[in-house]
């Protein structure tokens, strides 16, 4: 049976393909993705996620914190960002809030007109919002993306697991009581079902920090998280005691890893962060330069009919030429069909291909800025010629250029 709506189906497929390229490109610029989750609510998951992100950033990493707890976003409150709004830029990207120069934050709570507004969304809309956060937020190059998921194993954690791509793992938070352990056990099973690695289990509210001597007492049960980790054959990351100062820091919008300079809670959390930062089970891409080979470079040239195309966004193909920096010889030539021309897509796509230079006829200032943001040098005003001739001329320092104009 043939489809009666061929044009519509083709357009929908093209949109899905473009979304997939944009998502893959965005995620390729992020090193490790840490999904903080729990099968039980009220275990302090958001507190762990927020302080983990802050601690990793304080350690010199570039970090993004994404709050996908759509029905109960706590991150704005914990980080003192209530009332802050995220907005789009001219290219259609979402601009995250910069808590520090190394920490960027996005939460659905930053989209609400009123913090008391209820979010009433069904599954498909939740999936779409999470996809948009992962695909359209201008995170830039990150060492870590920490994702705060809602409790349970429903739409939101499933969407994250399906969309976030490689180099992702889960940090599962529980309290020591058996009631919480039973729910969290299902979280481990969920991760295995969706092929999401479990980096470890954190036992939160384990014992209580005495406000007088800073010692830890055990008025309630403790050790449940460690036993679960042993039972499920996953790492145990540590116990964070119930501490009135942690609760107060969350209410005041000041992460406890910054406000508490010492004490058992800070020491335990520091050890957990150190374990995560030194974990080598995930291969971390070199997001600073996309693992470029120092002995070679890639030059991208938009073409039509075998010659340079004066308007890069409407070319038939991009020719990617890899050149040996020492000998000046051509190592490889690839002919790639670009994704549909949309604002911001081609610079990110070419960065993903490893391009360091683009030689073009003409280009607008917005495109120049986007290529620069993706670490790609732009040569504009190039004269007509074959891609190989232009690439070799560039390397030899004798490429001829004229005005920054195009034929579009």
C-alpha cells in the first residue's frame, strides 16, 4: 500500500532527520552525561544533582545542569535562580542561565510565568520538551552534563535514556529504608533494560549529623543503599548523612558544597565527587578540540558541479579535504551531502565532521559568528576553483580572495 500523503510524510521525515542531526551534533560536544535518578520521591535526588554539578564546576570542569523533573522542578530553588527565565537567541537556540562561568543551568521552572503553575503534560509532550532541551540548548562544549530526572521509571527518564546518546550513565539516589530500597531496585532494573550504565548508588539521609559535635548518629536505619548495591552488583558511592545545614542551604538557594566548608556531609560528598570525576568506565571525548589530529587538518569547501559554490548554505555537497600538515599532501577527500539549511545547523555539523577551516565565496555575519563559536576558521571571497586547488592554495598561503559576496 502506498502513502496518499507522500509530500507530508516526506516533510515529516526530513524534519525528524534534521532533529536527529542537531541532537547528535549537540550531544557530541559533551563529554560525560550523568543522569541522577531514583525510583522513590523525597530522597534528595535534586540536592545531589545540584551539588554534584556545582562541585564538578568548582573542580575546573565546564558543566551543564539540566532539570527534566517537569512536574516538580527544584533546581531553580536550590541554586537561588527562582525568577530567572531562559530565552531563545536569533538562531533558534535556547540560552541557558550561567550560574558561574563554568556552570550553565536549564530547568522547566525557568519557563513558567509563576512558580506555582502546574505543568499538566502527557507523555508525547514530555518527550518533545526533553528532546528540545537536549537538542536546542546552546550548551557549547561541556565536560559534564548532569541531568536531574523525576522519581520513578516513567516518561522522563525513558526519554533521557533514548535521546542522550553515548557516554551516559546513571547515579541512583536512595534513602536507607526498605520502602525506598524496593523502589530504587526497580531503577537499577530500568537502567539495564534501556542499556544505561549505572555508575553507582548514593545512600542519602543515612544517619544524622549532630548539630553540636558534628558526629553522625543513627536514629533510623542505615546501610540499605550499600546492601542494594551489593545485591545488584553495582558500585556503592557513599553515604550522605541527614544534615540540617544541607536542608537550610537548599531553602536559601546556596549549594551546601559552597556554604559548608567542613564537616562530615561535605567530606562524604567530596569523596563521591572525586570518585565520579576519576571514573574511567566512560570514555570521555576531548571536547576541547573534538580529538583533532595535530598532524593533519580538514578543510571544508561547499561545491556545485565540482566547483566552489558561492553560497555555502545552498551547495550540493561539501568536500572535506584532509591534508598532511608536514608534507602538504592530500590524505583523503570526502564528498558529503549536508543536512537541510537551517540557522546554526551547518556550522555545528561541519564541526562534528572535524573541519577546522571552511573556504567559501560569501557569508553573512551571523554565519561567521556561528562558525567562530564552533572553532572553525572562515576564508571568504574565494575565487572559483576546484576544492583540491583551493585547499592546497590555502595551505601554501597563496589563496586568492576578493569581496565577501555570494551568488544567492
